[in-house]
């Protein structure tokens, strides 16, 4: 999986190389329900896993944002958490990364939609590649959706910092 030049450069700065493969690290880690993870997510983790990526911001900020990919961020610790997602979102989500912000857990569904999970649930993209690029570039110009947990409806927001 390749990304825009700007995003690919951030992966390279984090230690990614062309023939990188950490497949054994993930497959030997006993991640709950890892066999259920979508193939595209496994392939992404095998190539880009075990990296910490600096987030590019287009504005001046003292906050340093990072995305951490590693076996410790893949999957949930309890099987019930997968059930909670099904009850709340209507589908199983697969956590795969950590973002050091207010909504730290990054997950995706089997279709590739990317979510940020924390105090609230946000769907940030409808495709996996776009979601990764949004996270790495901190570009919220296309907006995102927030789940209203009481009604189960998604509300469109224009920008992350509105």
C-alpha cells in the first residue's frame, strides 16, 4: 500500500523501508481476533506496523501529535469490547493504532472506514487509505462524522476543531 508522497515521507522518517515486513511480530503476538482482521489491514500492519509516525500539521502548535502502530495497539484486550462496538456502531471494529490526542484509539471496519475512538466515536473516512492520510496530515477539511450514541445516528461535522 502506497500513500501520497507527503505521507509516504513521514513513514520513511519513522523507519519504513521498501521491503519492510513485521508479519511474524503480529502473527506471534496473540492479538484477540486477529484472524478476523480484514486482509487489507493485516497487509498494512505487516508493512507499516511497529512504527511511530509524526503527524504533519499545517499550523503552528506546541502539541506534538504521533500515530503509534504496534502489536500493543492492535485489537482489544477483552472480547466484550468487540461486542460493545457491534452494539454501538452496528459492526465490528478492529483497533490497530494509537493517536496521542483526546480520541486515542484508531480502528477500521471490514469495509476500510477509519474511526477514532475515545470519549466519542468519530468516523473520519470511508476508505482506509484516505483515513491514514487524514491522520498523518491532520487534514480535516473534508469533515468527519460523530456518532450520537443515544440515537445511533452519525452527524456530519465540518472540521475537527469546530
